[in-house]
C-alpha cells in the first residue's frame, strides 16, 4: 500500500513539474517575441529620428547659405 502511495505521489509530482516547465517555456518564448518586437520598434524610431535630424541639418544649412548671401 505504501508503495502505491509513493508511486502515485511521484507521478503526480512529475506531472505537475512538467506543467511548470511547459509554462516556463511558453513564457520564455513570449518574452523573446516581445523583446524582438521592441528591438524592431527601437530600430524604426532610431531611423525616423535620423531622418528628422538630417532634415533639420539641411534646413539649417539652407538658412546659413541664405544669410551668407544676404550679408554679401
């Protein structure tokens, strides 16, 4: 009788720990997916900021050129 209880307890523990491992793997996969999305969004934001800085630099250069022409 003791052996049956011990075996049942052992099987129950194994089943519960397997569920935990599956949940941990699913959580890790979800976290990795979210991190990949965040990295992609950060890359896009960086590209947009670079374009904005480049546009501002072009505009500033045009203003400088115009000011130099007017001063001559």
